[in-house]
């Protein structure tokens, strides 16, 4: 080698070595990103109001995902509830979240067409709570009362507005509507600052149970409204057409054994869906869907309604289409 080239080669040796190290590091990083079939990292999970069932479900689901989907971390993001969750997912703030089917049908914001479902989870039950000695016996008796109707942009607010509308009551005119979530409504009822509050959630809801231990409460029957609620939704939301959103069900006496009287109460039920967006990788969605099913019994010990998650009914996610990753999981795991 000519002597004049040797100094130039020596000057190049260090940069070339550094480039080699970087190339090896990049290859290792890419392998880590792809060897599991899905991109690792942190993904947002929209939950709900503090103290609500979505909030508890999210806190229990997070460690399951992080154990069963290596390299993935869930960031739990509190929200006002289902409609807020849908907006957060559709606009890219979160990758996953829970919302009721009626909230999905009513959502008309940006990214609506990008929403998809991982599965049907469990039903929410509409609960209209009053003190046991209240003169309120029906929804019509709320006239002139102060009523907690859920936080703005929550599923509770959507349902409460429809129940009141069907009963001929208009917030601000016939009732004083107070925008309270489940974290604050029980305390306001206990203090006498409201006369009743609406809640929609899985059974039992901790905050309602805790309230019943502090004061005597009663639940107002709502079961006769299901058909009219569906008809109202059909006229208000294009996304509800051809889909049954509400059904008549019953809150069993065992859900809140300290209520007065202790008896089953007919009410409305609406399905909860686990929601994602169409650009969340299918391989990741498949693994998270598997975690939903595998965690049913564990989470069900704390969120009793989660015990109702069933692989055979999970695929019925109207009014949302089933995400491709979820479809793959159910096809492979079909009982």
C-alpha cells in the first residue's frame, strides 16, 4: 500500500468503527421491535371517572396486558366516560378504551369511521338513586328536583337526557340538572344538595355500595323504557339504525343488599365495548384481545360484571366492526 494512503485510512478507521457499532445497535433495536410481531412501547388506555367501573377495570387490566404482551405498557388516562373515550381514541390520544354501544352510536366527531372494537365486555345497568324516604317513585317525580345527570361528555349524561326526555322532563326547566360523576354524586346526595342521581355502570358499583352503607337509599325502576329508548336513539343517531342498544334487565337484590327495600329492580342495560382505532397494529390488537379473555376471572373477582365476558358473545360488537386483530384471535380461539 502506498505510504501516502496509510494516514488517510487510519483517519477513517475510527468513524467506520463507530458506524459499525451504530448499525449493530440499530439492527438489535429493530429486532426487538419486530420479533414479537407487534411494536413495543406505551399505549394510552382511556378509562373513565375516578371511582367508576371503567376506572377500576383499567387499573386491573393494565398489569395483565403488561404481563401477557411483553414490551407493552398501558398508560391509564382518566376521562369523563364513554363519549370522551371515543373522542380520545378517534383523535389518536389513546389506543384503547371502553364505551357503551349507545355512546358509540351517538358519536359523530372526527375519526368516527376509524373506530373498531376488540370485543363486547359486559353490560352497564342504569341506576337512578334516591334516599329511601324520598317521595320520588318514578322518573316523572323528578319534576322540580335537583338531579345529578352525569358529567358532560359522559355516557351517564347521554342516558339521563334520554330518560328525562321520554318522561317529558326538560333539564333547566322541569328539573335542575347537576353535572356530577359517580365520584361526587353520592356525597352530594348524602349532604342533601341533590335529590337523586343517575349512574350507568357494572354491578355492583363501589360508590353506590359505599353510599348504601352510609345512608338508606332506593333505586327507581326504569325497565319499561327500553323500547322507547331504542326508538329515540334511532331518530337521533344514524349509527344506531338496525342495532338494539337498550334492553330490559334487572338489578338483582344481591347487587346492593343494603338498599331499602332489598329487592330486584327492573332497569335498562346497555353493552360495553372495548374500542380501538384502525391504525393500531393488528398483531397488538390480537394480543390485547387475548388478554381481555384470559383476565376475565381474575378481574371478575373485583369487577363482578367482568365475569360475564364470554368468548362466544364477545364478537357481537354492533354498532362497531370487529378489528382485524380481534377477528384473528376469535377465529383461532373459537370454542
